[in-house]
């Protein structure tokens, strides 16, 4: 459009030029020549390029003058209250502006909330009265004045997501006891900040139902932060209500039925339909009364349950949990490679889908095209402020990449076909192909023909072509920052200040850190954020691609949305997430460090150290996704060292040393009573120390200064119970607890071969001698994660993809065996309370030389042996095992749960994480169960699928 106008203007100019006197004709001719050339150029361009659809389309958010969360690749900046006193170091920190206020509320929470509801017992239920439609700044100011006089008001928001990249708030409903207000946040977008003071006022209580998302949305769009929240959903948790959806509460307490399908209407429309207005009002109108009823119940529960000495205060707890939600901070998803999350999810979906087996799916070209299309889609969505889904569906990407269309008609028909069997969850109709595709078809051709090689070039080209000088698409508050930023979302953008989170003091460590990051961080996004809906359209959980595929492959679900991929279950799940004790599973999880928000690199961190976790009963392990979080390298270091410190504390508290104390050959100790540790603090020789010492002695022993040699020998001797050591002992010291697999790796890595071992003693040979018996597969074998290998193990992609996935254990399982040659089976490892003996023959009853009587009665030999196969003898394996066994024996599963809470507490104290997903809770105990067809019950499902 712009181009055409420019051309017309220049043509007019030319007409004038022709009419001028001859005297300046020469100059004119020159000018004319240039003009003609330019017109030709422009004309050629405009012919090649269709005008962008946005030139003719009105999008309400294009009227917003100020946009806090734009579509650029840089992290969201939170409100700063005290600009002046921020020191250089902290300037970059994205802290919660009301952290102090909220924390103080959590300490002395709103116990007097019941008094706020004076007169509610006489409250007339109906919604007869008029509502106020707030659409002018003056009205908003009046509302602020009104609210300032209230002690409590109720809030809800409605969002629009399809025609926006990050989504925006389209309506805010506020109800006081006497009035309902509907705020048109689209026309008032730029002045919504007027509401900041009332929302941040700790003296005014705000009632929400399930506030988590609303809290983040208000921050994202208006820098509105909620201080003093009462979340009726949290109250339901504490009251152990059978359901905790708003629909249930409305029905139970107010006798009002509500149609939640209206959630998915297009809330941008004006005027809103009568039905939508009704729905929006209901969501806020009854909340105060519901809060009042729930508070009464909490009070009653307290009176029934609390003995005089017992201080547990139920209202206080509800208020505390509510305000904890307020501490959440909005953050943008930042990928280290643009579109990478979507691309890897699409590719893995294709590889997992048996219905998709066409050789072309597996080839490099297909995957490369998927990546390119995802990059393009991501950028186009940002440029035009549209959701990814609106631009191009996953199915369409697969179709385009699998069978590269060559004509416009081919492109259109393959997209239509791809989207034909996908039912939309949203009520807003979807266009296929989208106007974005239709008006930028040249790009697609370019991409598909493979002219451009580097992904970064694609981004650069797109931005130049679309937003640059004479670009095809309109600039807006959303895409402007894309243009001004030259660094784009591809490749390694690991710069210390990229997100504005990491301060300059790390610059010195950069070089080695960068290497470290490259080596250890996750190579692809961890969370795919695919959705599973119940048959009535309610969101059940977020999960990864493979879990969806698992349901789809068994015809237990149908595909409903392409981006991110979403399914609807075809059977009725047993429970709904909001009815269970935790919101955690219905939160979208960001691929960022939960500590500081870093999005360029992250690695998984296990809050509960695996030396304990692997010994948990299976069903307690099933909600591990809660306790595996993403951390950047720096936060990882902090959390890890705090955990290591706490392990020592655990060791002392339980009297279970962290390390195996010594290894003694059976024949030499048979007659000697096994000694128990002199003191609990004594943690023995660390396997790492032992390895280093043994390796140094083997390699450089003779050349070493004698003092050093003596030191190292002492270390190894301590391990062997103080006796003289031979070279064979040294090699054994290197090997103890190492599986054949690890040993091979070790030999390769260190360039060391075990020459002092007799051939028949070689564990590998021994294994083969058994006659092809497969090595025992163990989980998390290898030196315990706490050891030097921990980060390496974590870093490899051989880790589980998504924590909820059924494949978790399969993926982390390393083909290893603890075993098995004579010399090792004779080895008795003496640990703190007792000893564990490993034998090559599980079925030889005599093999279990178990003398750890304090913990294991002799009839548990079998389980012990079975569990031992899961445990590394290096690291903290034996310690972890004994601790868990002790907990289970003394306190049962509650003991294990309480133990988990302690670790979460250690984690939170060490890191003060600001980006934990919503619903994350130190007290988490979440049951995850979709009932009969749960993926956690593979046997049920397999038979059900066959039967069906
Ligand atoms: P509510 O307060 O329950 O009306 O939900 C607030 C907003 O969340 C709605 O305006 C929707 O934008 C969004 N939302 C909630 N649940 C869904 C859903 N199942 N599908 C689509 N959007 C939803
Ligand atoms: Mn609502
Ligand atoms: Zn455009």
C-alpha cells in the first residue's frame, strides 16, 4: 500500500517536472531518469508482493499506545518502584515490586477477613441491579475512587488469545457488594495503570477464583500487581472440597448455573452479547458471597479441629497460600533458537506416529523444512501480532514439509487438507490458509525452495522485507522492538546481560561458563506444553508430545488443536485438576530458569536428590514433574551446593554416612567384626577422592614426591580399612561400583587399561561367560548424580523429555549392570550402619551377606538385592537407600512426603526462585490420576486398547 502511494506521488512529481522551462531541462532529465528507474523498481516490488492483510484489517490492539509485553525476543520488564535507589548490580534484576508487602502479609495474614463481610448473611443473591460499563477514563477514575473506599472487592478477567502473540486482557470484571463493573480494557488499555494503587493496596482485599493466570495477565498488560489476595480456590483446597471449580461453587452456594464454554468466546467483540455480559458478571458478582461462605467454613473447621495449644489457623493459611500466588512474576517464553520448541515437537510427533510412516518424514530435508517453517511462523506471528496457531497449524507445517508444493493452488490445497480433520477448541472461526499465509506467500515459496540456508538469514530477511524501509507490513507497538534489535533468536545468544538478569560480575567467568553451558544445557526445549482436554473442553493438563501421541495411537483421544498440539480425551477422566489438591498440572510451563528467568540455556535440576528419589515407592515417584525444574547454570550451582550441604545434615541427623567407608576383601575380614563408624559426622572417603588418588598412584606413583604419594596412599588405605595396598587394589578402587559400560567409558576417556587384572576377572568377560544373559538394566546407574558425572549425565539428551511423560524411566535408564565378576562379588562394602554385598547370582541364597541388621530383617534379602541393582555404589547411593528405608519403616509414606518437603524448602531457601510454575508448592502432594485409562497404568491401558 505504502509502495503504491509512493509511486503515485512520484508520478505526480514527474508530471510537474515535464512542465518546467528548458533552462533546467538537463537537470530535470537527470531527475526524471532516476524517478523512472525508482518507479520501475517499486512497481516491480509491489507486483511481486501482495499487500499485507493487516493494511486492510483493523485489530483492536493496534490502538494501544503503550505495550508492556511486546513481541520481541527480550524478556519482560517488571514495574520498578524505586528507580533511584537501585544500584548498578541490581538495576537489571526483575524483582517483584511488592515483594516486601506481600511477604509481610504472608507472615501476618488477613485473619480479620471475616469482618470484611459484615452484612453478607443478609445479602440478596440476585444480579438484578444494573452494571456499570466502564469505557471512559473519567469513569475509570471514579471507579478507582469508589474502590479506594472498599475493604474488599472481587475480580475476574477475560482474555483474547487467537489474534495476538502473547494474548491480552479484553475485559476486567470488578464487583463490590453493591455494584458490578465491567471495564473495557481495550479502549482503556493505556490508562489502566490508574488501578495499580487499589490493587497494590494491602489494606484492600481482592477476591479472585483461581487467580494464578489473572495475576500474570494483569502484570503483563498493565503492570498491575495484586497485593492482599483471597483466592476462593485456595480456600477450597484447605476445606478439601470435592470440587473446586467456580462452576461448582456457584451452583453449591448460589444456585447459579454457568456455561463455561463462554470462556472461549471472542472477548474482543463490542458490544458484547447479552449472554457474554451475563457470563462475565456472574464470574465476579458472586465471588464475595462465596468467599464469605468459605471463610465461615474455615472458621468452623478451625473451631472443630484446634485444641487450645494448636495454633493452626485455617483462614490465615488460605490467605497465606493466596498471597503466595501474588509473588509470581510474568515472564515471556524465550527460546535459544526461535521456533525450536515447535519444530522439535512436530518432528517427534511425526517420528512417533505410526500412521505417518512415509520415508520422507525421516529425512533431513523434511526436518530442515519443518524447522524453517517454524522459524517463519514464529516470526510472522510476532510481526503481525497473531498466535502461532492463527498463522499456520502444525498439521499444515507437516503437510508442506512432507510434500513440497510448487504452486499457489498446491499450497492452499495441502493446507486445507491438513486442517480439515482438526476441530477447534476455540469458538473463534479459523481461516485456512490464514491471511498471513495468503498475503506473504512469496516467503513460503522462498522457504520451500530452499534458497536461504541459514535460519538466521531467514529471520533477517523477513524482518527487512516486512518491517524495514518500504516493508510490506505495518509497524506497531508490538513489533517495533523486533526491528530495533539486531540480535535475533537463533544460535547461541548466550551473553551475560541478554535477559537483563545476569549482572556484570560474571563477565570474567564467561569463557569457561559458555563452554559449560554448551556442554551441559538441554539441547532442546523441555516443555512442549501440549494440552489435554476433557470431553467437555476443560483443560486437564499440559504435557509433552509423546504423552499425547500415546493417547492418540490408542484411539483414546482426538486431536483438537494444532498449536501447541492438543487432544481431547474420548473417555471420562476420573478427576479434574481443579478438583485435586494442586493446580500445578494445569499450568503452562516455561522453558526458562525457574530461579532467575534466564531463557537462553537451562538444565534440569532435581529438587529431591536422586540418591533418595530412586528408592521411593513407585507411586510417590509418579509426580516427579513437580520436583524437576529448569535452572540456568548459575542457579544450578547454587541449588546443587545447598543440596550437598543439606545431605551432610541428613547424614548426621539419621546417622547414615554419605559415603561407603571402606571396601574390605571378604577373606580378610571374615573373622574380623565389622566396625561401625566412630562418629556420625565422619563421612568416609569420597569415591571421587578415591578415584583421583588411585588413578594418580597408578599413573604417576613412582615419579611423585614421596609426601604426596604418602598422602594419596593413605586415602586409598583408609578405604581398604587401613591395610597395605597393592596395584590390583588400586585398580579395584577405580572399578568398585562401576558397571562394565561405565568401565569401558572410563577406559576410553582416561586412556587407561586395567593391566593388573587377570583376564578372567574382567567383568565384561564374566558377563559374556554367563551365556548371553542380558546385563541387568538399572535406573540411574552410574556414579550418583551428586558426583562429578552429575552434570554430564544431566546434560545429555539421554534425559527424559518431559517430566510427565511415561517414557521418563526408559530414557534415563542406562544399559548398565552392577555385577558380577568374582573379585567384585566378593567385595563387601561397609557402610555406616551395615553392609551391602553384591553378588553376581541373585538366586544364590548364600550370596547375601547382609549384616545391616538394624535396617533389614533377613527376610528382606530379596527386595534388597533387587533394589541394589538400582543403586550405584559410588556416590550417595547406599546412603540414600538407607535413609529412605529408614523413613518408610519409621514414618511410612508420610515420612517420605515430609522428607520431600524438606528438600523443597532447602531449594527455595537457597535460590528464592522467582519463576516457579503456578501451583508449585513446598507442600505438594498432588495425585495424578486420570483413572482407568491413565498413562500411569500401562497394563490397564494396553488391554483396554486391545478390547476397544
Ligand atoms: P474465566 O475467568 O474462567 O472466564 O477464564 C478467563 C479467560 O481464560 C477466558 O477469557 C479465556 O481467554 C481463558 N480460558 C480459560 N479456560 C479456557 C479454555 N478451556 N479454553 C480457552 N480459553 C480459556
Ligand atoms: Mn471469567
Ligand atoms: Zn504482513
